């Protein structure tokens, strides 16, 4: 039987997963991650609080472990993430920096992190979640200190740090056409007009069973029509647990729809699911009573969603 990775390789797309460095010593986890996926994203190990917990004190152990694993297994790495309001150490969020100081802090973080992995990490979520659920810029130290320009500044710093890397903005709840994705559309049109370096947009796609937006294809296309790439960066589809068979079947249809939609649009380059196994998914920790959001269950058994993705990738 071909794995998801085999099928994705044959189609020239990526099929990715999120990895936690502290799980890589577990045989089933590592084997499943390398067999089923041709791309990986650090789930937490590359975030600001992990990489630079104190000013000027970089700590690469977890981030390196994931990159080394990917290289040993011939996988691509997608870099997540550089400028984000969350998992940001308090020396940044509460640092009281002037605009010039904050720009210097950002430039140091971006150039040091991207520089370390230049040639090993080719695509980056440079800015994560700059816009809130109300479709306006989210309050953060970056927005408060620099205004909306923090997005353009971050992207310019990233281009300078690694001119060969592809640069993305990434967010959730922008999978369909809605007020928040409209705000992103306006933002990226504006950035492109200003000549700001931006290669694509990441749709996280943290979805709820039965609620794949009907306008997802139209939404992907309006961004690719601008010449941008689109990636599905953090797909999972949660449900109430214990999962009913009906929900597992519905979830399979939902996964099939998301993967098929991406594959049908030129410029949608692939899909990453946000974890290897339901056993370690972020969902149960963050949503009471929900889970079972990934294609592979707690015992590393393929779910109906797995076979739906398999089929969508051309498996028989
Ligand atoms: O690092 C501490 C550790 O010291 C402590 O012992 C432990 C006890 O709970 O917590 C650890 O922090 C956890 C952290 O992950 C690192 O493992 C936090 O509690 C936990 O809340 C945190 O959750 C992560 C979440 O981002 C935080 O925002 C999830 O694992 C991760 O899957 C999730 O990923 C995000 C993407 O980066 C951006 N898009 C949304 C997505 C889902 O929220």
C-alpha cells in the first residue's frame, strides 16, 4: 500500500505534519512521521519563546532536532513562525521598546533564525495571525509600537535574511470568503502594490466537522490570482468525543474536500495536518470535549479521514 507521502511525491505536492521535538524518540511517532509525510513544521520548537527566551540568548536544541530529523528522512521543513503575538517571551511583549528598538529586536530575531537555517528551511510563516477575528489588526506589541507597517517591515527583514526563502503570512478562519479573509485580501493587495516581498499565504484550516467553507476554492483562487502561492498549513477537523462513526465519516468527506480543493487549484502547493496522531493533538487541551481531529488515531491507526486523503491524492 502506498503511503500519503508516496502519493504526494508522485503528484509533486507536499503532504506535511507538525512535529514536536520531544516526541521524536518515540518509535511509532517517528516512523509514522517519516513514512506518511514529505514535509514537516515545528509545532512549537521554532517559536520565539523557544528560540530566544532571553534577549540575545538563542536556544536551538528543539528546533535543530526537528530539522535534523527532516533532513535524515528527506523531508522539507516549513518554518513556523517568526513574528507572532503569542508564545512571545515577556522581554519582547513587555519590553517597553521604542519603535527603533523593537525593529532592531525583530531584525536580530529574524536574521539570526532564518540565517541559521538558510538552505535548510525554504519557506517561512514570517508573520502569524496579524489580524483578529473582528477582521481588524490584532492588538500586539508589534502593532502597538509600529502600526500596520510591522507586517511589511517583517517581510523586508525576512527577504534580506534569506533572499532564497519563500515568505508567507499565515492565519486561521480565513479558509473561506469572509470578513477576515477579505481583510487579508486587502492587506496583501496593499503589500504587493508597495513592492513588499511576499510569496504566499497560509490557510491554517483549523476546522470543525461538517463546516468546510463552501467558498474555500473561490477564496484560494482569489489569492493565487494575485500571483501568490497558497498552502494549507495546519489542517485539523475536530468533533465531539468520543467520536461517533457518523462524525468520522463526515470528517473523511471534509478532509477529502479540503485536499481535493487545494490540488485542483494551480498555486495551492500542498497540505499540512497539525500533528501526527490524535494522541498528541492540541485540540483536546484547548477545546473541552473535542478531539479526534487528525487522520491518524491515538493508536496510530488510519481513520476514514486517512483513506479519504489517500484517495484524494490519487491512491486506489
Ligand atoms: O512549554 C510549556 C511547558 O514548560 C509546560 O510544562 C507545559 C505544561 O502545560 O506547557 C508548555 O507549553 C505549552 C506549549 O504548547 C508548548 O508545548 C502550552 O501549555 C500549550 O498551550 C501550547 O500549545 C500550543 C499552542 O499553539 C499555543 O498557542 C500547541 O501545542 C500548538 O499546537 C499550537 O499551534 C498553533 C500554531 O502555532 C498557530 N496556529 C494555531 C495553532 C493551534 O493553536
